[in-house]
C-alpha cells in the first residue's frame, strides 16, 4: 500500500511539474512571438533604399522610380497608408453590383477620346486636381470617395457647389464602412452617401466647411524627412455631429447625397467618368510603387505585395504606346508626379480595372 501510495504521489507531482513546465514554455513562446512581431513591425522598408530604387530603374521601361520617402522609414509606417479593402479579385466578382448601362451614356454617341483629363474638361471645378494628405492614417478609402463625390457634385451643379466634402465624417462616423484609420470599403462609403449623406469639410486646419479633416498631414521637413515617420498611427476620432469648422452651417442641412452607389465594369469606366466625373479606384500596392516618380506604372518583376490602396481616377491616355489611367493619390504633392501617377490601363494592372466605385449626386 505504501509503495502504491508513493507511486501515486510521485505521479501527481510529476503531472504538476509537467504542467508548470508547459505553462512556462507557453509563456516563453508568447514572449518570443511578441519580440519577433515587434522586430517585424520595426523592420526598415529596404525597398525605399537608393540601391533598391536603382535596381528598379534597371528593370522597368515604362516608368521611373525615385526617392519619395526617407530610406530609414519603417515598413509599418508604409503599411498604415494602405487602407483600401476594395480591391476586387477577378474570379470573385459580384456582377449584380456592377454598372454597365446608363441612359446618359447615350449622349456620348459611343465616342471615347484617346485622351481625357477631368481637370481640363471641368476647369471650374478646382477640387478635381487637389492632392490631399491622408496623414498617419489608412483613410485613403474615405479621402478618395469623398473627393470624387465633391468633384461630381461640382460638375452636376455646374460649379455652384465647389468645395470639399468631409473626409473626417466618412472616416470616423461610418462604422459599417470599416475601421477608420485601419482601413475601409469604398463601396460602403458610397452606400452611406446615399443613405445618410455627407457634410462639407476641407483639409486640416483649413476651417473650411462643416467638418474639416482633423488628421495632421505628413509633409517633408527641411532635411527631407517625413514628419510622420516613427510616430504612432492616428487613433480613431470620436464621431462628431456638429459643425466645428464653419460654425454658421447647420449640421443636418449641410448633408449632400447620392442617388445610388455602384461598381463599374471596365468598359463603363470611361463613359461614367466623362458623364459624371472622377471615380474611386482601388488597386494592389507592391513595394516598387512607393518609389514611383513618372511614366506609366507597371509592377516590376519580383516586387512584393504590401496591401490595398484607394485613389481618385480622373482620366486616361497613352504614353509611348502604353495606355494608362491618370490618378490622384493622397500622399501629398511631394510624392510621385506632383501627387499624381499613371498606371497601365486595359490589362487589369494590380487589379485596378475591376476595382472602381462611384455614385451619382442628388441635385435639388
């Protein structure tokens, strides 16, 4: 009896000891994973270094790469700029959401010019060419949609409305759209414009409109360093339901609406743009795109995928035989070609050809 009792006690102590060892190992593994994750998140963006940019320029033929970001920028600082969850995979398209017909298209008589620039077509709409700065926030989905909506409203009113709509309200008040600074769905933004509308709102500290953007921009300092680098991502703001910019405006009555929301088939993008104005476009971003300076972007061989991004599509054309889309980015005018870029059209480059959204403004 004594022997069996001793065996049981030894077995019990062994089990307790074994469980403690497992618990300690689990803690060590968690600690290691946290350390490794921290190392990964603080990894420098090697693809911004001059040597890497030189390698890109040796490979690509339709565009030029250059320094847009400080080479010591962390990869995490870049990833937080990419907030669009609207890139559509060609094999998973919901065709019911895609618009291909519109009676207004008939006014074009099937004539699509080789070159088109919305800034030149509607010169009185000054917002079309305005390059925004999303700051340290993945709100590209909100800036691109609200900017395109504002342009379309200017066009629809023949310039009577000629200001920005609030990226602040759509970023932080549309909880069904996504996650604020952590990204969102452009089509959901247009859906909100239809159901709940959007107030006016200019850029950071502009005082323009009902709700100006409250995320500070990221300009370069005198040394050429990005002023947002190594700073934490902007925390999501509390949704405000009062006009803190132009306080003479009434919050409720300042809302503008769209009559609908839709995705566009590739063949209807040009028609919709010529009829109603700029649209939102999402695409897959690869590490070489960060260093775009001029020409028609085509992903270089061995470029690494980083995330989805949303921008504003304002035109198209052809450069040295390569057809392109003309787009306005939201990383300020110091990036790329004065804040704009071109990307190859017609080959679904980075999934852009089937990842566009829009809506038609309601005009009273």
